[in-house]
C-alpha cells in the first residue's frame, strides 16, 4: 500500500482551484509542496500545515522571489508519516536532491551553484533523527521522486541513487550520522570550552561529521563565529554545501588555513578538515604559507599555533597516515600542540566497499594495507589498527574481487581494468594513480605533448590540474595519471595504483623510501637534512601510497612499476602464493 499521495494543481494568476475532495487535505494536513515554472524550470520547495493559507501568503505580491519566478504549477505531497520532524527531513532532502539534479543535468559533477533553478534561500530546517526516518526515505521520498517527479519530467535523473554519489549530497548534513558520529557531535556542541582531535582512517566520515557539526553549531547559536578550514580541492564543494544548507551567513568563514589566518579575525570555533596537512614554518614552504608569520605571528612555528590563538575552540579532523609533505606538521610536534585536546576516534569505514561472500570486510582491507606499509614503523599503535585482519581478501583476486594486482604490463592492465568497468558502469569515476616516481612538476601536466608514463605505445601525462581534477574537461582526463595532490580527500569508484621504485626493501626486510627515485622536488628534505630525516621521509612516501590505496569505493588494483623488490615484499608480507 502506498504510504504517500500527491495533488497537482495549476496556478492561474496566483490562484489555485483544488477539487472539493482535496480541500480538507490542503487546508488541514501536514504537506510538502513544490512550485514550478513550466517554461524556466525554476522551483521552490516548502512545508506547511495549511497549504491554502501559505499559498495565499506566497502570492500576495510581497514576496519578490515569487513575483519574479512566476510559478504556474505546484505538486503537494502528503503522507501518513508527516509529523514535524518528517516534514523538516523531506523538505531538506528534496532541496538537496533537486540542487544536485540540476547540477548533474548540466553535465558536470562539480559544485557550482545554479541559483536560477531552485530559488530557496536556505535548505530548510535543522533535521533531527526520528523513528520513521528510514521508512520516509524508502517509502516516500524515493518512490515520489521516481514515479511522480521523474515521470512528470520535473527532474532529470530517474533514481536518487545517482545523486547520492555527488559531493553535494554525500557530504551534506542530510546524511544520517552513525551513533558513533552523533555522540561526538553532541559532545563537542555541548562543550565549547574543550578542544578536540577527531582521529579517523581514510573514509571514516570525518568530513560528514564536520558538516553536521557546523550545521548544529550554527543553528544552536546563530551569533557564533565559525571558521571552517578545508583543502583547495574541496573549497567549492564546501561553499555549495553550506550555501544550500543555509549556512552561508556572516557567521561562517570558509577557506584554507592561510586564508583564514590572513583574515586576522577572532572566531568562537575553528574546525579544520584534514589537519594532518597543516603547515609548519620553513621547510620549502610555498611563499603564501610562510607569509603568515608576520606581525603578531612572527614568533610562531606552525599554522596550528596561530589558529589556536585565533579560535576559542579548536576541532581537528586528523589522520596520522595522511601527512604527505615535509612541510606538514610532523607527528611529534602535532602531539605536543594537542596534548591538552580531547581525543576521539571514528572506526566505521564508509568509503571502501570491500565486503564479499568470504566474510572479508572493508576493515580487513584497511588493516591489511596498514600492515603492509607500516608494520615496521611504530606508527600502528597510534591508529585504529587490528592485527587480526583476514588475509584472504588479498588472495582472492578474481574479476569480481575488491582487491587484485597485475605483475606484467601494469599501465596497460590497469587501464584495461578500469575501462572494462566503465563499459558496464558508465556512471563510475575511475582513475589510475601513481606514486611520484616519474618526473613531476605541476606545470608539466598542462603540456598536452609531454608524457611522463610510457609503456610501449601507451603514453600518459600527469594530472593537468590539482584542483577539481576529477571533473576536468580535458579530452584525455581519464587517461591522465593522478598524483596524490589531486586525489587526497576524493572518492573514486575503481582505482589502479602504480607503486614505483621509490619504495625499496633494506637488508633487514623493512621498507624505506629511496630519495633518488622520488621526483617531487618539494617533497624531499634537503641534502643536509636527508640523513637525519630519512625515517620521516620514508613515512611521507608510505603515506602517499596509503592515500592512493584508500581512494577506491568499489575496487583497487595494484601495478608494480619497475619495482620487483616491492612485489616480492608485498607477497611475503600478505602471505600470497602464486
């Protein structure tokens, strides 16, 4: 039996004329309504307990946006589930999905607002969890979208599943938190006098927690001044998420750590995504990073020290295994700077879908990769590591398995693998990524005729840009090799990873990074530092591969790029027998 129904009405010069049998529903019931202009496709989503009165208010001539929009249609949605919490939830979901639908229909997944199509100024009211939330999603929102909005050509995409993969939806505060995440949000929001480090592996929902935390704080205390520090490749996404959710007010400042520091403002709270990438002073810093150490900040040694002075409350999203530059604050310094912070941990894996019929899980994959890379570093004790992972996941390498590897012709085989998946799943975003083992300069990727990876007749260049590379319009974008700088913090469907000879094995059987085979001039310590910093350099290279190997939602394949030593180490460590 249907758990919802709808009424469609024509608007004639601002007037609706419902059938008599519908009047009571429109006058007395909790409903969601969607206005639409059939020519311009502009829309507006709202909720009310009395549609007749609310409609009159909208069209009485005082609401300028309605005067301009000239809506001529409206669909009214009602359901047995529609209490106040459900109305807030459905309104928020529909606004977010409609925005994502408009963006994807323009032929891009990047987050650039199309303000002309959805005229809502905010994304509805704050949504709390409630008993029927799963039923509302599966029995109301999903079928309403597919059998009403899509069939009536009000939306472009048949299923919400397609839209849920977009960054706008994936990281939005419409996502229901796990109890683990919700408890952390509650604790932080209710303890403004405490600073926090939220520790979590790649894919454990740190960014989703961040957006929920910002939404919660903004709604609880509208006067609170909040700074949100994000990475450049996520800046546009963050701007649009907070804008769509109605959080682009004067209380919210979004930018890189350098941009926030240069505001010279004071904030009630500063929330830092990917805080493992915060910079320290010196050490081949980009000029703009080092420029912040002036005036009142002249004696500071890291961006975090400055931010601690600027914010009353500091919240860090942190993964010790994702620092990838010498300029990042090293572990010892970070521990010292946060010794008074509350430490909390996220353990549930969301990105990687490695579950299979043998009982192996995403956690088995993450723990196996950690063990492979870090077993001799002493770092595992600082992470959520479980040594009892199932090695079967790394041995069952059939076509349908999450993990696999290619021993010969790695470039050809990795591209064949991801291309075959695109033939079956054209909506997937797949890429081949590589360690920094071929000459790498950011500007080189912009040269159409300069190839960096060559295997027989197959020639590929590095990623042409670091920011928003996944949505690059380059004709060869899907054939470019992605560097770590283009994909950190990004989700992909299937990922091929070229592991090169910057990782070697010493006489004790331990991994180390070979400086001569590493080709990022800003990623190595100076020759005078090299000996003293050799262990730290090894960790940076290991972290680069950890980032690359944790990007894939649906599958990972490794290719050994001129590195038989690591191939042997890989098989011995994970007990793989050919």
